[in-house]
C-alpha cells in the first residue's frame, strides 16, 4: 500500500511539473529546449541578412548566409576578390568582410615588393652584381641577390 501511494505521488508530481513548464531534459519539453529546469519556447527569428547565433529568447537560432557570402560581425557579407586592374598594385588586400586576398598584378619582368597590407608595389629587381663583389646585396624589391 505504501509503495502504491508513493508511486501515485511520484506520477502526480511528474505530471504537475511537466504540465507547468518544469523539465529535467529536452525530452520533457514539447515546444523547445529545457533551460535551467524550465521549458522554453523560442520566438520566431528573421534571418534575412543576419548570421551566426541570433537571440530567440531561449538558446539562440543559428542563421546562415547564402552561397557566396560569409558571416562578418553578425551580418552576411559578399567578400571582394577582384584584384586591381592597373599594374603597380600587388600584395594583400582587404575583402571588406574581415579577410584578405592576395594579388600579383605586376607587369612582366617586375616583382611584388611586399610591404604593409594594401601598400605593396611592383618594382623591377636588380639582379646584377657589382664587379669584384662577393656576398649578398639587396635586389631593390625586398629580396637579395647572391654574388
């Protein structure tokens, strides 16, 4: 009899808890996750133009960017990938979405003299050694020539 009463009490307590939003795991919640012992119903989220984990009142909704875009600071961004069309600019450039891309658009016979991002220039390297000189000298483009 005591066992039966204890079992009925346990079943009633379980029904009362779950029917009033209390939970122990996500299996106890029909409409959302179990967070801190309470069932949570997430709010609808409009992901248009947004990315990453977006607040929904519970644990967040993961929003993705369309193909060809990347997530940068919570917004979808189309990274630039086109190198400058004029000769004389080379090196790393900002893609405007938090990353960089590299361009080597120097004229034939020139090298890219790598400097700070976006400030590199094309130059004509000196590959000739002075007479009677042995060792390494600058090629004028950030490299060295062995003589």
